């Protein structure tokens, strides 16, 4: 039965029940497009924001042993991060070359399994869950721009490359609608 609709002017994604079943953890997007990991209580209209709202994409929270694990784009590649719930400190958990996604913690709390992007698609990877090996990160990192290469590219070029493109006038012509009626490229045989 439908009990109550929680409406806080945010988009909620990937909700997961808290261990006590009284709240959910979710990635949310506010009206400015910023995202954060939050805990929303179901029996009252209150919410705790666990990560600061920023333009970085966050998602798929998992709660285990006092930590909230989630995927985020805080650096050059998406990796897994964790918030220690007892003191709100933020950690980087993985440092994978192509990205880490969808964390899962085993029932004993000793192993972390996640989906790692590779040349052959997404593959499962398992690591020992050791908070001593987590890398502490400052909340200011959440507000750094992610365009790591733009400055270097502009510096290497030495000038605005758009200025070097010649101006050419083009004539306007009517698009021939019949020229692409049949596109063999997208056909495939169907056996029924």
C-alpha cells in the first residue's frame, strides 16, 4: 500500500535502505544540478547530507560497518569513495585506471567487490576492505574542475585555434529527402 510520498525538490537515484530500515541512503541532484549522497528518514521529513553538493557525479551508495561507499567522479576517472559516518571524513577507496562502479560489501565486511571497466567491458574485481588503506581527501577536492587537459592543450597551442580556421561562405541548398530512403547499413538478417 502507498503510505507517503517524500518530496524535497530533488531527484533521488539509487536508494538503499539503511541497516535499521528507518531511512534510505541515496544520490540526489538538486535544482542547480549538483549531486550529493544523503540519508533520508522515511518516518519524518529530515535528511542528512553526507557529501557536500557539487557538480561531480555521485551514485550507488552502499552502507556497511559505519561507512557509506559510493562511486564518484571526483578525479580523472570514476572511483569508489567512502564517508566514515562517525566523523564525516571522506576517503578514496579505489584508484583504478578506467573506473570503478557498483560497490558491494560481503556479509563479513572484509571484502569489497565492484565493477571495473576494462578493455573487455565491465569485469568484477575484489579487494580486501581495509580502512587503513583508504586515502583521506579534502572536501575542497569536490569543487575542482574536471577538465584536466584543457589548460595544457591551450598552453601547447599558444593561441586560440579557432582564429586559425579560415572563414568560408557556403551556399544553402535544399536537403534531398529521397537520397536516404533506404539505408542498407542498418539492416541485419532476421531468421524466424
